[in-house]
C-alpha cells in the first residue's frame, strides 16, 4: 500500500466534479422532463403541433441538452485530474468512455434539430405531404431512445471504472465507492441485457437501470463539495507500476 498525496489541483478539481455533476443534472432533467416529454407525445400529429406551437421552448430544450454535454466535458476533465494519480491508464479509459457518452447526446440534439427542420417547412420538405413529414420527424425523435441507451452503456462503464479508482484511492469513504461500483456495473448489465432481450424492461423497469448510479453520483457530488478529498494520510491506494 502506497500513500497517494493530494495536491491543490486535485482538491479544486474535486469540487468542480461535485458542482459540474449537480449543474448538469439540473440542466438535463429540466430539458428532458420539463420540455421534451411535455412536447413529444404519442401522436405524430399532436407532437408536430406541440413543437410548432412552442418552437422557442423546444429550442431551449435542445440548448439544455447542449449545456449538459458541455458540463459533462468539464466533469470528465476534472475527474481525470482527480483520479489520474491513482491509475493514469484507467482514468484515461474512463474519460474516453464518458466522451463517447457525450457524443451520443450530441447526436440526440442533432436529431431534435433535424425533426424541427422537417416540421418548420424547409424548401426540400415541401416534396412530402404533412402526414409523411410528421412521420419522418417522429422517426428522428424516436431514435433518441436508442442513442440514449447506447450512450448509457459507455457512461455506466466510465462510472464503473471511476468507482474502482475511488475505491482504490480512499479519497472518499470506501462504502460509498463500493456502492458506486455496484450501481454502475448493474447499469452496464441491465443495458446489455436490454440490447439482447428487448422485453427485458418488463422484468427490470427502465428507471432502475441508471437510478442507483444517479443516487451515487449525487451523493458523491455532495461529499466532494462539502467534505472534499480525504487527507493524504488517509488516502491510500494500490498504485500500479
């Protein structure tokens, strides 16, 4: 066991991690549950009417998704600064997997813009009748679901690796870190099972895939904001050569 010193840059980055996660959580919850779920409903025609009637609100929702992506880039950078002394390779792997997660969210945002472009009467869209335009727009909107669960797999993989690094480092209580590893690995397993067995959500509700992992992230954020990293004398980890 080798002591891992904690420098000032790590302490500052840890607080950035705590703030960035909570800020991005608020942004994505508002954008998706406060706006997208309100406008995107079951009927193609009704969804089209909602979006066109509240175009500015729809655009704010897309902006919220983009803010979320920017916040996650800040988050993964700060996490790398904190966890790199524990294992540079694993910290880099986690950052890369989380970047793939961000890319999926960016594709989701582009799909929203594509749907809006179809519905707003662009010149090329006049070749289709209203019903077909609505169906095409709904196709773009519907693929958000698929992109989300592709991204979720990589996000959960990143969280699993980070949980292991938190556990190894002792920067936070090991019980909290262990919960992070278990909840993230559970999300990975559920997402993979959902790819293979489309009816898996009838056995494990979709909300349970990432809810435990989200609880860990919230708890970790508050710990880092109010407690910070543990002192160097307590923070010990197995450092690979």
